[in-house]
């Protein structure tokens, strides 16, 4: 294990002004905090943060980053707290360690990495400082280096996550060396056979091509010197994972694989790069289609290089990368490389397209943040300078399902948006939400890293008003669609009931198939449309019957006349149809109130008629074309105005839990006596009836008839009130009336 002074010396080597006391304190604190904890390898746990710190010293990072590396696991894995870190090491390091703790907790949640892009964005959104990501990459690198000690299942999961998330992240940050190493470790554990095949093949080619690297290097160097170009040449073998990826992408076999060598020419400036390219192309034949100039057109991550492939001295394809020293540093160490160059070479930077990086420093790493921002947003270099803060993905929030699937949503999104983002079916059935295990309102605003669990209920239809609880278009249009669909389904089902009733009355067996055969007669495209037309009253059910079984119609009419109530329908058996009372606080006094059907918004097909039916009453519906179903108490005189054929039997379907009230109408005749009205009101009130309206109908010299609208729970309740009134000596007559 690296000693305390060794670590300090490593940092001081590249940064003589580094805070030695800080590094010492972090070293001792982390070592004590981890105490006797052991890694899977059996090593003391502290060896891990120490190695992570060492990796970061290779990248020549500042003392705060190195101290953070030492402390990166203490909050999550030991008794240490954020407050303690703040107190001992200052809020800057406290915030860095806190960022790493948050990422570590995310790792525990993310069991699936299918949405790697979103996960990377989440990492960046949570890492308010680029140094958090640098420490995280170093942390992952060390864990990959020591993965052999983990159980096979963990090895698999960690390797997949590395390939999906961390290696590409390193690549986007321009840290190629770290990316290569992460990939090769992951490759080894995920595809052990392929790994072995590729490394064996590499060994074979290496033996066969013995001396080739030196030969090419020597030839190139000689030509460069001849041309007076000051450049260094180094050859290397490509990495097993990049070879394997090429094999799987381009579907070439291991046998066909030949260009496994890549040479790098590093020159002092851009002019020499192009001259060196000229030398290479005149020495060996260039392979067509393989030339790419990333110096004049840098990649999104600011990678700059000229790429070409030539046919080398042994007829071997050889890849060449030509770049300046600075470009090389950036390619190898990415954002970290800029730290190295921060204080030097403004001239060298100006030579490339990195001019903007160092322009105006507002503090350490400001330009680093800008850079990462640009990398991840993929914006062009011109926009580069306009970004000043590391407010990445402020317009997005990233949440998890309980199974660890990551869902990206716009800021302000609610669990309802989340549910629809998971699946439309989940959204439609959503009735409640748990965020991080806590039951929350469904319109709660979600935050980064929230774990959201949606409670669903089968057959639930989202109320149309929920549209306003969502911010995503997907959820809003799905809710509108669901509401429309619910209305449509109800009409179709109602139409089917009405048609069946007509068929039953004529002793004809109803079937959808029979009706389908007559669709064209009514110019209807589908049976659903036809049935909905029946329900809306646009198409009489009798006409459908007549089309299907003309001979039965006459008999049907006769049968209905003889026995009008036969074959009544129970509409509660129609799925989704529920008759409900007016909402509490709705305008009273008006006796005809529209009753909303569950899930219906604008089309309200159920209307309670004057005369008041209360639960327990037998009720009858009459379909009124274009209006809906009017509901009547069976003794209501208005009902008698409709032909019996049009009667639809209804039964109550109310929620007893809700204690809804329904208006009934009483005729009370009482002698004219002071206080009579108050006494009547007392009796009704004492029996828990609400007087809604009261009207005097006839005033004789000694008697008054009152029409009283009273709101009751049901028929039994109404009867108790009537009995109560009859028991008193203040009234002479009490009757229920319907007009
Ligand atoms: Mn760690």
C-alpha cells in the first residue's frame, strides 16, 4: 500500500503548491474511517480509495480531487457524515464527496442499464462538478482492475454497466486511455471466450510480425528526418475490445483481421502534421476511403487527429494517427489534460481549435465544466463560450422504476407523466404513486434520482381533469384518448343492451354477427359504430331488429304492448355505468340535474328527471335522442308520457361509502298555526333530512299545502321522515309526489 508521504510526493511533483496538510488529513481520516473493513480480495478497504487517488495523480489532478478520492466512500460505507467532512475538509470537498455518494446510491438502484444514455445524463446532472465524474471514473477503473475477486454475477453486472455507461462517458470526456482500459476489463469478463480468441490471435500475429513495429517505426522516422520534420513515432497494437468490436460490427473473421497495428506520429504543430501525412502517403500506398481529417473538423469531444491507413512494407495494413503533442494529451487524458496545459502553452492551444478553452478563467475548472457541457450536449464550438455554468440537463429529470429502469422526463413532470412514460397501460390504470417509498399525491413534482412506484387499478379510467396534472404531451393525449375511448365503449355497450332488449322482446336471439350482416343497410362501418348510434338514439333498436329479422317485428310490438315491463334491462350490468348523485354543493332548487356517468366528460347521457328518484325506488330510463337517458321514478307521471317500448329498466349503482344524498319531493298539508313550519323543519332536520326547497301550493283559510324538496340518502331514510311527520300532530297529511 502506498505510504502517506509517497502520495503527497506524487502530487507535489506536478503541483508544488499542493496543500500537503489537506492530503495528509484526508489520508489519515479515510484510513481510520474504513478501519478494519476488507475488500473482496481480502485487502484492507483503504487500499481502494488510495489506488483511486493514485490514478488521479497520474492524471495530475488538483489536491482537492485527490483528497476527494481518498474520502469518496466514507459517507456511504462508514460512520462519517457530510457535516463532518465539511467541517474537517471544507465545503468544497464536502460537496465533491457528497456527489460521489449520490452516484454510488444510484448504482445500487440501477439494475438495468438499457437506457445508458439517460443514465450518463443523470450522472452528469447529479455531478455538479466535473471532478466528481473524474473521481468516479477512477473509482470504476480500480474496481474493474480488481474485479476477479467479485462473484460471477456481480462481475457480469459491473462489466455491463462499465461498457454501457462508464467507458462511453470516459470516451466523451476524451479520456481515451481510461476508456480503453475499462473496455478491455469488461470484455474479458463478459465474453471470456472471445477475449481469449482475440488475445491469442494477437499473440500469434505478434509472433508472425516480429520486428514489424520496429521496422515501420524506423522507416517512418527516417523519412521524417529526411523531410526535416520534427516528430516522434510510436507503434502500438490495437486493444482487444476495439478489435472485437470491429469484428462484430463489420462481420469480419479473426482470420481476416490484419490491421491490428496503429502508429502515432506526434508533431510540434499542425503544419508539421500535414507534412508528415504527405511523407507517409508518398512512402506507402494509402488505402482509399480511410482518410479522415479531425484536425480541420474535430470530433464532438474535441478529439483532433488525422487518420489514414496505408499498406505497409510487408503488405500489412497499418493505421496512422497524426496529431500535435497537445492533441495527443487531450486524446489520452481528455479534460484532465487541459489541467496540465492550463498554465502553459497558450500559444500551443491557439494553434489548434482549442483557443476558446482558456480565454477567461473565472475560477478553477470553469472551462472544464464548459467543455463537458459541450461534449454532452453535442453543441458546436461556437456555442461553447456561451455556456458558463454546469447547469446540465436542467430541463430534465431522471427517475427510476422499482426495477431500476431509468425514465427521463421534462422538469416539472409528475408521477402521472412517469406512469405514461413507462407504458400507456400503466398510465391509464394509475391511481396512486409512491416516491422513494412514500405515498405522494399523483401531481407531485419529481426530482432527479427519485424511485417512483405506480399503483394501478384494473379498469380504471383516468378522469379527464387529470390532463392538467401532466406536463408531457404523451400523458395528456393519452388521457384525452382514454376519456374518449371510455365514452365510446359505454355507448357501444349501451347500444348492445338496447339492441338485445329489442331482440329479446321479439324472441330473436341477438348476436353481433347477425347485426354485422346488416351494417351496410345503415351505412355503418363497424358494429361498434352502429351500436353507438343506437345508444345515442340516432338509430332505433327496432330498425336494427327489423333489418335482421323482419318477420319478428310484428310479434315483438304485440308482446311489448301486452307486457311492457318484461325484458327490462339492468344497466348496472353494463360495465362502467354508474348512476351518481349531484355533487355536494351543486346548485339546489333545480330538480332536473344532469348526473355524470363515470369517465364521461362532455357527453352526459344520464339525466335525473324532476320528481326525484331516490335509491331504493324502482327507476326507469328513457333514451332521448341527442340528450341521453332520462331517469324516472316508476310512478312518475312524466314517465307515462313515453311509450313503453322506450322504457329502459335501471337499477341503482351507488357507492354506499360516499353517503350521497338525493332529492325527493313531499306534499305536506298542515293546519295554519304559528310555528307549524318550524315544527315541520325540526322533524325533518331531526331525522337528518336536508330541506332543499319549500313552496306553498295552496293556502286555504285553515290549511296550507307545502311542497318540500328534501335530500335523503335512500328510500328507507325518506320513509322514516314521512313516518316522523305523520307521528306529529302538526301535519294532517304527508305524501310523496313526483311533480
Ligand atoms: Mn469506491
